[in-house]
C-alpha cells in the first residue's frame, strides 16, 4: 500500500512523522519502505543516520541502478528500508514529466507492505502527482493559521488537478475550458465552491454523471495536526475539516493530533527517530495510536 505524506508548509513535521511512523509500522511486523521525495531538500536520511548510503534515489535517476528497488538500503530498524534523497544534485527539484512518470511506475512496482512517500513542501505539480498515487493520503500541518491555510490551498490545487485530469483523459475539452474560467474566484457565474462547480459542469456535460462525486470521495485523507498544545487546537482542526468539506466537497477524512514534544529536536540532533530514544513520549504514543487506527481504516 502506498501512503503519501504531504505538508505544504515547510518544517511542520512531515519527515519526523514519516521516520517514526515507519519504525512503528516495522515493529508491528510490516515490511516498510520510506522514500524521500523531497527532491532538492531531502533529509529523511538524517533521521535514519544513513548519511553515506551506497545507493539513493539519484542512483535510480542517473540510471546507475536499473530499478527503484535497487536504490533501497536497509536501516538500523527491523523491517524498515529507505530510498535516500542524500547527495544534492542541482536542478533536481524540477524533474521532467517523463522522469516523474517513470519514478511513479517504479514506486507502484515496489514489493513492500507499506510504501511511505515523504514529500516536499509547496503545491508544485510534481508534489501533487506524487501525493495522488497514495492509496492513503496524509496531510501534516501545525495548528498555526498559516500552516492550515497552506494545507487548504494544497488540497484545493489537488482537487482541481484531479478534475482537470479527469476531463483531459476523457477528452471533455469543452468542459475543460469552463473549468479554467471557474478557477477564478471572481467568476461571473458566482460559483464559489467545488461542489457548486461540479454541479455546474454536469449541466454543461450531462454524461459526466456521478464520476465527479466518486473522484472527490476518493480524495479522502488523514490530517495530522502536529505540535498541538492546547484544547483550542481541536477547534482549529474541526474548522479546517469542515472548510474542506464545504468548499472542496471532500467529506472523507480523519483527524489525528500529535503533541508538541521537547525531545523531538533532541532525537533529530541524535539522528534517530524519537521512538528509538524515548518510546514512552507523548508524541510516540500518538504515533502508535495512529498505527492502530491506520490498520483498520
Ligand atoms: N511534535 C513536535 N514537537 C516538537 N518539535 C517538533 C515536532 N514536530 C516537529 N518538530 C521539530 O520541527 C523540525 C522540522 O520537522 P521536519 O523536518 O519533520 O519538518 P518537514 O515538514 O519535513 O520540513 P520540510 O518542509 O523542510 O521537509 C524537526 O526537526 C523538529 O525539531
Ligand atoms: Mg521534510
């Protein structure tokens, strides 16, 4: 199963989440691989203390190895493997479409129980496309308003890209021109929300049927509110999700809270996931709780 982890604001905790989640899943007996897809700003290898990995994502991209599977290394943690992004190559953040599609094909062929994609910040098309291949999708945010707003914008970009893709693949070019117009919030038709836009597009092209609804439902996600400190943060989490539901028409989501934990920066400095050095910490308890829920959802 592929699990994509995005967090449009930088530094919100995507990578520490992925490292600890990977080790927690490995402890449960799953064969896990974590891929650093933060092209150009990778640091997952730091948390696994894999600074000198013999192979990495770049070995695959520069064709030193033929398959992505050959770019994986084992880690100190049982059942946990890594495709490191170490070894910065200038310009790498902007890989070409064909390279991206090849990478996606190889990700889908990996033979692991769980494949975790640690994505970069921002809403670039590459990030949206990696995000979309997750059978489960996770957004990491902090409770700060700037982070929450970036997460909303990311999901909006994702939903629009998904609708656009659908229309293009099904050669609904006329409907596509309407969509471009509707992207403008000042559109003269007064359509403000994605559900309104979908209804409108259906009247333009009745054969679109219920496809849009199922596409939107398939966009369900888990939102991780990391670094929560107080009850007030709960209200922000709920407000965010109802905004996503109302404006983007995505109703299928879970909320997970991970607390602020003063030992996390310590674990990063030690280049180990927190679960290794402080397994009783509240952050780790939150991750393990999520692993239990994750298995049944
Ligand atoms: N729950 C937490 N409690 C305390 N500190 C935290 C917590 N989560 C993350 N941090 C701190 O935030 C730093 C940044 O986290 P991380 O590198 O995982 O963010 P990121 O979203 O992956 O960033 P980038 O966008 O650069 O990839 C960590 O090194 C850690 O010190
Ligand atoms: Mg990161």
